[in-house]
């Protein structure tokens, strides 16, 4: 099942985005924010030397 596309327009008074559904009505906030079914926290990876990478820059060759 696919949902019809919503569009965003700028409210001329508040200068904020307004989400408008395919039926022309404003979408409630709950309809705009759906958490992904696969959204999960990722575990901290461990570097080759066995120490956790958390807190390191994770860009260098050494921890």
C-alpha cells in the first residue's frame, strides 16, 4: 500500500512549513513523523586492538 504524497507549503503569516495531504487538508503532526520499522540503536564497534571505539575520533588508524 502506498500513501499519496504530501506537499509542504510556507505559511505566509508564521513563515513555517505546513504539510498538506493529497486531499488538500493539513496533516496532523502524528502523520508526518513515523519512526522507521528498522530504526534501532547501533552498538559501539570494537577496534582491532579490542578496545571500544566510543569516545575516540574513529578517523585515525589507532585508538
